[in-house]
C-alpha cells in the first residue's frame, strides 16, 4: 500500500562531494535506492553504500575535474507510471547542465536508483550509466518490458550479485541482453556468491565502478576486464565474472 505523506517540494542536488574542481570536466550523479511505492520523504542521508561510492569517485576524480553529487529525491518511491525517481534523475541532469555547462554526465544508481539511471539515460547530457544491483519489475505478458531504446549511444555497465534475493539478477541480464542488440557499448558484471549489498566484494565493486565512471567521463582507457566485457559478444560480456582482487593493479 502506498504511504501518503507530503513529499519534499522539489528534488535537489546534495552538496558536492569534496571541493568543486577548478574546471569541471564531467559530472557523476549518484542515485540512491528507493521503494516501489511510497510518497514519504527520503531519509536525511543516502544509504552508506551510495555515500561510499560518492566519496571514492570524488577522491579519485576530483583532481581530474569530476564533480560528484548525490541526488535528493522528492519522495522515496518509484510509484508506478509516475516514475518519480526517474523524473528526479532527469531534473538532476538538467541541473548539472545549468551549473556546469556542456559537460558529460554519468548516472550512477543502486537498487531502485539503478532503474532510474537506466530509464533516464536518454537525457541529452547523459553519456554513461552505471546500475548496481538494479531493481527491475517482473516481466509480464500484460505489460510493456522495461525500455532499452534510451540506452543507445551510451556506455552502460550493470553490476549484480548472483545471490541477490531482493533484485533478481536475471532481470538485469535480460534487460542487458535486449539492449545489447542495438548498443554494443553495454556490459554486465556478475559478482558470484554475493547478495544485494555486495558486501563480500565491496572493495572490488567500488574499484570496478570507479574505473568505469572515470573512464567514461574522462575518455581514458578502462581496465582490461572492462574493455574485454564491452568487446565480448553476449552472453559472455553480460555475464563477466568480477575477479577477486580487482582494483589492486588496475592500470596496465
């Protein structure tokens, strides 16, 4: 049942993580998870995993001109056809353009925020999308499948634990499989034996996410496993295992 509580009036960007770069070369907008249905206000702070990724991206990307913001939603829920979190993500991309000009934007979301990132990829400023353990609706013959046309022309990475009991990893695989037919720049990593929080391989997931986001925004080389995942035909590039120890020696 939808909980009806007055949402915050407008979405907003949280304070920039760390200091504003002297010259902004790209923006990453972090989209926290949410709920399928809720009009309640978001919690005061985003979940700690989103904060950890934001800090990591700011620490490694700030000297290269990357500005990182965590998006503050109007409410917690996707709310069916309203798609509130996707609307807030689109607003955030507009706001990034207003603040920083014509720079590339990466949407990086977890859980329901991952769905919002994927859904909003068609925004003109968005050049890349990272979806970590994305929540996706169950497929049904009575409903249109989750759209993928908006992913065309974007670099897209999905990361999902194979033991995720909250967000079915097979749904993200099937979405990636459909998207790959019209967009070769999509890859998907599987974190074997890990659950929704990806806690067992936290360090590797942070390193993988950081490598992708900075590479996509700055146009630098990806780590070899990421390059291989993009190049591999399906299903190989969509079921790429995340190796233990990834990130210890990324640059080649």
